[in-house]
């Protein structure tokens, strides 16, 4: 067979590669794009003695690449696809009993190993374009290494890549030999055409394409981050390119026929513009492309363990991806690559795209590991170990779904989920639906959600499912066939004939944490997991009370709902009853000055219902009052003058004398509510019903019995003035204060004091109108000094009051002079 193969750059490396695999069981091949490794290497291995009559498995990261590689190898053999060379993927299969080179997408390998770890009939596994570092590729290699080490030492493993640290992979493969191949690429002229931040990417790409078509020959390949940008760019090119130019889209959600048509050469006399996502970076050659326009952007999934959400994020490409994209222009002739950024920004790009295992939801990985008998997947050989936080989140989810037990072993439910080859949440949904006789609808829904683009782009999954059921074409037919197979796989003996579930009710089994309830403005929702989400206010779903959200994009606190379905509160309460928490909580109503008791039913952050219960009485009421005080503070108590004054007096004694006098600060009193307040409560929830005497008695109870009689002695409530008045003493500040009209102190030759004369009062002398005149802590000194000035000022203002020259000889009074005197 090798003699009949075309001469491509990788041909020179084949002897060394064949020798490595003849003398060992692992190798690494590093060959740049265009070297021919994808098609020539599997064909070259067909004649090797160690192959026998067994099959070579070639893994490709994408369906498009798998079909293209299989088709090209069949052409080189001069055979129909499906004979010696075939392919198998999720909704397509072109194989026969004669197939000896089987091209599959990466996720197929892990399924094959989990179904039968000895991989019977397989002689070699080739990992193509391994630099893309998909989760399926990394996990497949880890499982294959485990199989090779424990069960199949004869199993050949070959890792092939264009941009990869070959030595690092070689160490993972037990220091396997690294074979390098020169590439064949024509020179590519790199040009930079910066896109300004305010310019939409589709406008900049369309402008660059029109310029390239006007000034260059050949077809154009443009890289954009996603389908939306591709569609907008196509709109901007419509009617603005020459009649001999076809504008063609290329992205993952397209029909396989449309994808295949996009990579075929343009018909004679015509040019084409291919608007592609990163799907066109590697593994395929689009003949006739001489110009590449690179937006410099890519859309990658980012999983957030804290929220359990995977969102698509538009990011700058890596340098490796930019080089791959530029290389597309030089595959068949010299070309041009137009990069829509400044040249100096290239050096700031990340070297490689982060491996998916570092960014992805790992629940499927953990479940498959458990099915393989590995309760801790970190014990497998990964090029980059999976993050511990994401693994912990995955285990939590699988435990919650009943897929694994507390020891990490797969359960019967987990086995049923794994057999469905779906993301774990959807697998759980289909498995649960099967037990209720609803497998058919659940399987259709699962396929609809994993095959993007089916059923249109409505947010409402019910609308999309209805359209999907009436769609025509190979992709829709294949998807419906897959749904029927999944439903058959999920069938259980407990199934019955009824199937009356709504789509929203089915989705509750997949995303119980993403039940959403409307809040605030139209189109705004809060999820059960506490996150916020929005939907366009013009969307019919925006006015619904409850949704189950299947997909979100954007930031977690303000994520955009991409797909969802209406669900009834009755379905939520029935299906998620085990998740609904019923809480009875007491709260203080400031308007009623009373403790109110509410019963709340919550699903995570969503309040489903709330009702007021009768006010508690007796001991229950007393405890509720204490809880309300702890939550709202002491200010809600009905403090009056006597209780407030007593608290200030005791607080002053504590500040001056310390323990055993009690601390009257808020925190201190709150910490001992059960000691001083509870015994004096009366079993009523209304604080207004609490007599002030209860507060006074409670505060006094904190004072040791032998000190209680000294409270009035050390901190009296009033001062007996020479005028005969009893004037209150204030203890609010650092020093006790006596505010008194100056005439009431006439004749007093010593300063007022408390605590057996040891603590002088701060005396605030007042005018007859009770306005402050002067503050003193030396009354005799005031009489001798400042009084003359005060008398002079006050006589004119208050002529009806007594203002003697010598206040020490005057009679204290609380009255004005009699009229006529």
C-alpha cells in the first residue's frame, strides 16, 4: 500500500515512524499542517505485520474533519467510503465488515473502552490534532494508557499534532520516541489591518473580505468567533460581491452536506468566500483559498464550578491558533493572511488555547471514570490534571443525581445514565422520564439540546421541539433516529403507556437548580441557585412566572437566557418536593411593634409561597421576642425614661468601677438576654405589652444582690437643690451632668457631688429660660469669678429674676420676683 501513496512531506518521516511502532507500542508524531499525517499515516500502517486483521482507530476532534479524512483516504485507495475506510459518529455511520481504518470523533473511544476495556479487534489508536486538547481527547488518551498498561501491552498508541510540545506528550507515553516531519506550506504574507474597538467585528471582516476580493486572486477564508457573527457578515456581503463569488458559511451546527460543500473547491470560473468558526483551523483543507481574514477572536466554553454554569466566552485566539489560521492560506499556493489587529499585539497573545479539561464541566468525566472502576480520576494519566474544584463540583452534582455513591462508585442509576451517552444532566432526565413512560419526548428534547441548530433558534424549547419534529433533511432525520435509539436504550420495565409531561416538567430532572421565577421588570428572573438571568422583554417567555432554564450565556449575575421552557408551580412542588425547604421564622414588624411568624416554602433562592401564622403565646412567644431582639437590636424594646435612666446609671458605674457592676453596652446585654430579660417576659408577642418595670427589674437583676442597695447611693437619680427642687442627674456621657437654673443654687458654697462626695457633677448652669449659661465643675470658684459677668449680662435679659451681687448670701429660689417688686 505504501508504494501507491502520494508523496507528501510526512512521507519522509514514515520509515522512522513505522520502525518506532514496530519496535514499541507508543510514538509521537509532530507534523505541521499540510504534511499529510491525517491521511497517509493510517494508510501506511495497513500493511504492518503487527496489525494483523485488526482495525486502526483514527480519532478526530470534529465530525467535519472525520468525514473529510475518511473520504480522502477512501479516494486514495480508489474505493467507496465504508469499505476499507469508514467513519462512525453520533448520528452517522459509514462502515462495513471490511472496514480496517475507522475514523471516529474523540468521544467514541472512551465509550468503546468503557463498554469493553480490552478493545477487541482494535490494534492501534491514533489521536489526530491532539493539540486541540479537547476533554474527550485527553480522557480517551488517559483511558487508552490505562488499558495499554494493564490489559493490552500490544495496543499501539500514536499521538499526532501540528503545534504541540512533543517531548511533554512523549513523557506521558512512557518516554515514547518523537518523530518530527517537515511541513509543506507555501509562503504566506502576513498583513495587519487593525479593527478599532468601536467597530463591530462583522463590519471589519466584511470590509477586509471586499478589499481582498478586489485586490487578490483565489478564494477567501474568514475566521469569526461564532454563528451569529457569520450570519451578520454574510448579510453585509450580500449584494456587495461580484456575481462569480459565492458566500458560504461553515460552522458546527450545519447539516453535514452543507459542511462538506463548504470545503469543496469552487467550481471552475467561480470564487468563494467561506465564513468559518475555528472548525476550519485544522484537519481540513479548503482548496483554492489564497486569502485568510482572521478576526483574532474565538468562542470558547468556560465552566464556573461556583455556579454550575458553562458559558460561551469570546476571547482572543492563541498564537498557535493564529498561526494555524494563517497557514490555511498557504496550503496549495502562496497566500495572504490579513489579521485584524496591530502587529505588536501578536506577541501578547497566549501561546496556546487552554486545554478544555481546565475549563470544562467534569461531571461526565467523573461518571465515566466511576464506570471504569476509578473513583478518583486524578489517578489516571492526564497531560494536565483536572482542577480539584471542578472535580468536587462534579462529584457533588453526581451525588445529587444519584449517579454515584458516597465512595465514588457508580450506581445503577449512574449506569443507566452512562449508557445514554449524553451529558449527565440530560442523561438523568431521560432515565427518569423512562421510568414514567416519557422516554420518547425526553430523548427528543435531549437530542435537540445537544445538536445545536435543530428546531430553529427560539428561546422557547417547546417551540423548537415542535419545529424539530417537522424538519426535513439528513441531519434532522438522523437526530430523530438517534432520539429513538436513546429512548429504546432508556426503556425500563416500569415504563407505562402514558406520556403527559410538559417539557418544563421534564427539564426539572435535569436542572432543578435552574428553576427561575420572575422578579421585578418584565424579562428578569432569579434562579434557584441564586443567580440572576434576563430574557428579552419582547420574548413570549418574558411574561411567564416560572421557567426552567436549560442554557445561559454571559456573566453569571446577569446571564442571558438562551433556552428555557415554561413550568407550572404545581409541577415544581410535585417533582422537587424533596428540595423544597419549609421554614417557620419569626420576624419583628416595626409598624405593629410585634413579633410576626411566617411560614415560607423555598426552592433554593426562590420563595414559592409565604403565609402569616397566628402569633405565638407563652414560652414560644418569649423565645420569638428574644430572637427578634437579637436580629433587630435593643432599640425595639419599649424603653421609657425610668428604664433608660437606670441603664445609663448602671453603665456609668460599670465604666467607673468595672465588674461586678454589669456592662450595659448593646453587645453585652444582647449576649445575656436569657439572663436578664427572659424571666420578666409575660408570654406575649407584642412588645408594647411589655411593662417598663420589666425592663427595670431585668436590668437590676444583673447587679449582684449586695450591690443593689448601693445603686441609689453611688448613682442617685436626682440632686436635691437648695431651692427645694429635685433635679434629675444625667448619666449619658462620660461624666454625670446636672442641668439646673442658676438661681436654684444660691447660697450653696460647695460643689454638687455624688458617690459620697467623691465624684463632682458637671454642672450646666441654665438661664431662667433653661438656656445654658456656663458649665463648671467648681461652683464656689464660679461664684467668686465669672458670676459678676454672668449677672451683668443676665440682669438686662431677665429683669424679673433675682441677680444678687453675692449669690452665697442670697436665698435659693425656683421662682421669679413677685410682681411689683
